[in-house]
C-alpha cells in the first residue's frame, strides 16, 4: 500500500517515459482505477521501499516513506498528520486560540479600569448619572403599577 494525494493506492509498475527524466509509477486506486503519477508524489510503506530498492538498487533509494500514523489516517479516511494542510489548520487553530485569550485579557483589563474609575467617582461624591434605557412614559407606568393599591376600597 502507498499514499498518493491522501488516497490509498497500490503500485502496479514503474517506468521512465522517453520524453522526460521523471520517474513515473503506475498506481491502482482501491476502486480499480489506474493512473500514472510522478514517483516523488507517492509515499510508500517501508516494505514497498525495500522491494523497490531490491528490484532496482540505485533508482528507488530516495523514495518517500509514509509513517505508520499517515497510513493509518489514510485507511480511516482522514488527512494524515504529515499533510501540509493539516499542519496549516493546526497552526490557524492555535493562532485563533491565542487571539481569543489576548482579547479576553484585554477585556478583563478594560473592565478593571472602568470599575476603578467608577469607584473613584463614587468615592469623590460625584455619583454618575443613571443611564436612561427606556422610554420615560413607560418608566412612569411601571412605577404606578408597582405602587401599593388603595386599601380603602374594602371599607
């Protein structure tokens, strides 16, 4: 088993076309489809590398070997850890977490400063003006509704 573009493939044959210097390998996908791909883009298992080197001693000594974790990940159907996109996603996730942490620290610091300023104004006697959040008429209606009812009605 080998890995090509994060897919499981099997080596069928190797060859060098007459018009290029690139070693190509014929691979078969698990669904039976075949493809000729550059040797440098295929990662082989350690056993396949040994077989390639045994058959062609000087030609395949520098092939890429897939780690056991990569092979396992591809067989399960996830991106292998050695894939650059996997690493980029991990780096982006770490950066996002660091940004969230920094923003939380900045918010906490701003809240502490605001509380300190508020406490200072209260201590000096300058009570801050209340914040108006509702329509004044609705506030008056709410106050009337909360007043005790006239208890003389029962007499």
